C-alpha cells in the first residue's frame, strides 16, 4: 500500500515539533529545578501571615500577623520598625554568589551550630519558604543562606551595600517587643486612678460616665475642672506612651520594687483589665533612685524607673509621659 508523500512529511513535522517541544520543556524544568533553592525572596509580603525563627538552644520566636499589628509569641505587640525591617529583608533578599566548593563543609557545619531556621507561612499555615541563615562572608558583603531540602549554600544580600541581613532576623525576644507603657484609646478607658504617696492632696481619679469623664479626689469628691479640654488631652495621652528601654535584668529591680513610688497610675479598661505602673525618679546628678523630699519637691525629673504589674521593669524619660504626668491641680487651677 502506497503512503502519500504529504502524509509522511506531516508525520515528520509532527515528530520534529514534539521533539522540539519536549526539549524546550525539559530545559525549562531543568532550569526551574536548578534555581528553586536560590529563590529566597517572598515578593508579596502582604501574603505572609506568620514567621517562625528558631535558633539552636533558644526558644522559637513566633511572629503572627494581627488585624493592625504583629504579635510576638501570642502575648506581646511587636515593634513596628523591627517587623518592617524584617519584611523588607524577606521581600528583597537575593542570591549574589555561590561560595567555593572547598568551603561547603564548614558553611554547612555552621548552619548546624548556629544557623537560624526561618519558616514563612501564608494563610492557613501554607508554607511559603523555609530556609537557614548562617554567618556572614569574610568581607561582610553577604550572608550564607540555604533552602530547606537543598545541599547547596548561597551568598545572599539585600543589594543595599554592606549589610548583615542576619541582624534583621536574629533578634532577642525582648527586642522584638514594642516599647509601649500604655496603649489604650480613650473609648476603651473605664477609669484612671493616680496616687502621689508623698503628696496625697494631688491624687485623683478620672472615671468614664456615658460620653464624658468625671474627675474626683480619692475620697470620691467631685472636682471642678477649670478647662474641659485638659481632661480630654489627659485621657488621649494614654493612646501611646512609650518608654526608653526594658530593665528586666536590672540587679536593683527587686529592691526598688519594694519602695514607695513617687507616683502610681492604675488604668482600668472597659473589659476590666488593669494596667498598674509605679514610678521611681532617678537623680541625674547621682545616677541613682532618689525619693528624698527635697528632690521630689523640685519636680525636676529626667528619667524614671517604672514597675508594671505585667512583670516588666522599664526605664522611662519623664517627658515621654507628656500630659499623663498631670496631678490634680493641673485640672483645677
């Protein structure tokens, strides 16, 4: 039986086309397979819902996205600048070099010794990336990264000059935390009670009544407010009061906490959560706590220790209190 020459040509062309397609497909898959372990960046960081950072011998750092902020270990608010720096690194990190083969063993051994495992999740715990971060290169122009499941380490950077990217990931738990002494908006405040143990007549309490706040002394006697805007400024100040530093490891913490404070603020939210802070002024001329009558009467404070009822001990610049440093006479005179 004779086969039409055009049929033969057609079959040959189809075979050639399939061959070219298969070759192109194979080359593409080979290329994809060869670069998957160097693609460390997550370009759309808005997709990231959770980040877990684990270092040998340390408790994992779990960063969880919430509606308006990030949360550390399901307990503390994360400092906006710190999480912003991390997300910038996650978005822009890129491979810049392959280290020489003779150095592989040492680099991989270092991953096992002090490597930082980084797990990045999307919604519903979808794994977006998992990689390990090692040490810096000798010239400090990059950091060693290795994707989980790979045996090939890479040198990566942010392409922003000399930068130790690891410093954006490898942060102590205390340094992830937002430095906020109070962060309560006025509509969530039920009351604020302020006691001055060394000057009781300046103590007062502000209580939410419908759409306004009443001012009383600590005996419950209603006080006349000279300027109504003063009390508005006061309650607004609790929306965001920062502090200078955590002092949880201060060796004098226990001793200081047994002393009578210069001022005590107890803020009660409408969910009945109490935030209680005791304030202890520091005499800058001696760099020590000073509760002497002479020093307190001057009122010339710069820094204070603060003991909060959630277990934190902090260093505060007095100016950071702003209007929250008011005494009773600031409202009535």
